[in-house]
């Protein structure tokens, strides 16, 4: 986990989770609806405001894999983001009608906070106390970049249009494991 201070917010931090930490966070909930919502943020890069609009018909199987359709992303832009098969099947199994999540953005944010608080209690890692819904999206994008997914494709999947903003906020951090690998290339580090 890595944290950075926000420039204009004193008591808040941006958080980047490792892949393992994302898995651990998702494992904290036994509720399939909560897991589905958190997974859409952490494994598909959806914004919290996009998650609560996902409908059953937005979960689609294509010849290239499973996707979620985001009809009105930021700026009312349409996009398609790949999702793991597990998210697809969880969404289909919990859907009661077209609308899958019948909760407000604030409730979804609280689910993230509750899961992070549980992780804090289990690990005593203070970084968990700063984790927000947007940190799941931030971690998703950064993990894709670190896995060497083409940055322009990550931008397309995540709905970013400004390369400089994307580069500054998502391509400028590296998880501790990646840093350790890079350091190992130099015997004097």
C-alpha cells in the first residue's frame, strides 16, 4: 500500500493498493451485493457514481471476454470496461430485475469504508483508514499500468480523456513489490 498527501486536503491521502491488498479487501465481505459493488470499482475501474447505475443488461459476454457497459460515465461518456467472469456471474446471480444495486453513492462509499475499517482492525495498518471508493479505481488503473497494459487502452476502459492528468495520477506510482523488483536490478540498492 502506498499513500500520498493530497495537495489541498490536509487530513486526506490518496491510496494505491497492491493486487493482494485488493483481494484481501474484497474478501472482507460475505455479502455478494457488497462484493459485486466493490469489485466493479476495484476490478473494473468504475466510479462510485457509475456503480449504482449498473443494470443487468450492462453485464455482457463478448467474444473478447466479459464487459460492463457504462452508459453515462463522467461527462456523459459511454464506455465498455472488461470485468472478470466472477463479477459477471455475481451480478447476474444477485440481480432482482434490471437494477442490480438499489443503493445511493453514499451507501456504496460506506461499504468501502466498512471493508477498509475491517482491514485496519485485522492488520493495524493505518493506511487502511484512508481508503476511499476512488482509491479502488486508482488502484485498478495503476495495477493495469504496472502489468504493462497499454496506457491508452487503460484510459479508454476507465473513461479518461486527458493523458497528462492520467499520467500524473495513475502512472507515477509503483507498488512496493514492483519497486523491490526494480531495486534488485542494482546491486548497490
